[in-house]
């Protein structure tokens, strides 16, 4: 287990405030009414337009000069398919069997993917975040995740969206550990170590689907990653690791997606900032996602008619709550910041 991944530093002490900061925010009377996906809030900057739903801190659409950069959905009438645009906290991807053991204690989670038996994509995807700040080109959403039987740590979560006419969309997720529940049998709590409760196990990702004006079979995709995790055909849990060279999973030089399918985690990413590019029809620039995370999940969206490619920078691999691989450990008061950028190249 790693407490401080080199590409995602953890700052100790104090943490990030999660109370609403009203400075520069709109008046309450101007706030949109809540609907099935919470409130829908629009940002604009130059040629870029973004819509965010407060439920799950969800990116509903991102457009440049009217072109979709991410797969959109009608947030006024429908739920997002395949976790479109949602924040994935406190773990990305799957916890196999919807259970994990940490500090000698076994925890059970709600299984929300019956076909694999897994607990998928964390605990906040369907929670309604509160607006802490909103301007024409910036939105800050906050949420307190209380401790629970399956995850007895409380977290303060702050998601910031900033839209810029040249830079596109920048997103950050800052999470602070607010402490742990002590066990009070028969009620579970956090495992106790020599110095008190063990730190919160933590991972994070975000779930946009990059898209262009043509089906992804006609798009060119380039993505880093020298190695890939193979998966169990039933549970989709990690079942081995191999190099990508000579396989359909090698996207390093960029190539036509064609009929290739992937729903895999990639590793061996470059140090520092890396990019994933999806290029579509004639005259279209590439849509680009930039991040610094050590893991990348790519999914060709078979459940959504292959209308986009899910590009999920992750701080840890699937089932990290069981393997401990690259798992972040947050002491009470410690914070972790995750960042990505989305934009269109000319």
C-alpha cells in the first residue's frame, strides 16, 4: 500500500474546508431547481460550454463551438448511462465480491453490479453535492460522506470545475479524511492500530466518455500504458498482467479503434502529465484528456452502443481495497487532490 503516490501528493494537516464559500457565488434565488439529477448548472468560457449536475458531481456535457467532447445525456429526463461523467470516490472501478479486508477486519459493501457481484465506483455517484461557489466559468461542489458499516471513515469532498476559453475544462477532486468511527460491537468501525484508528483507504477517478461526430470504430485513439491488466471473464476482477506490445491493447502510437473492445486498466504510464487523444472525422480536432494518475481505465462502451470511449484516470487499480496496490491511506486531517483537464485540439 502506498500512502503518497508520487504523482498525487497528500498534504497533511488542516485539510480542505467543506463548508459552502459564498464569496462570488450567485444569489440563492438564482439557483436552478433540483430535478432527477440534482441541479443542472451551466458554465461558459469563449467557445466552451459545460453543464454539470450536482448529483454525483456529474459532467452532463462539454462542448466547443457546438461540438461534443464528451458523450452527453439528457439530464432533465434521464439518468446517465454507464456512470457517465461521475466522480468515483472513495474507490474507482470494482471491489471484487463487494467485500474487502483491511487491518484484519472484513467489510461488506452494497453490490451494485449483480452480474459481476462487485461494488462498483465508490459511494458518491448518486449523492447530491451542495453548491459552494458558482460563477459564469467556475463551479465548486462539496459533499460530506459520513462513515458507514462498509466504510467507517468520514470524508469531506470538494469538486472544482473551471472552464477557460483556451484551456478547456479543468477539474479537481480534493478529499479530506474527517476521521474514523470506533468499533462498538456488534457495530463495525475502523480497525484500531497502536496509535488509534487506521487511516482511511482511498482511491479516486472520474468517468467521462470522450466522443467525436463519428462512431468510435471510425476514430483514432492514442493512449499511454506499457502494460495492461487482464480480467476474469465473469467478475472482471484483475486476473493477470502483461505487456501491451503485439496486442490489441497497444494504443501508444495511436491507431484506428475499429472493432477492438477494451475494458481494461493500463499501467506503466509516463511520469508527470500524460494525454489520451480521440480523433474523429475529417476537419475535427482531437478531444484530449490530460492527467497525472498512475492508472488508466479505457472502456469502449459496448453498453452504450460504442458511442464513446470511457477514459478514467485512476489513482489505484481495480480491486485495490483487497490487493492494497497503490492504495492511498488518509490519516484524519490529511487531504488528497486529483486533477484532470479536457479540451479540443485545433
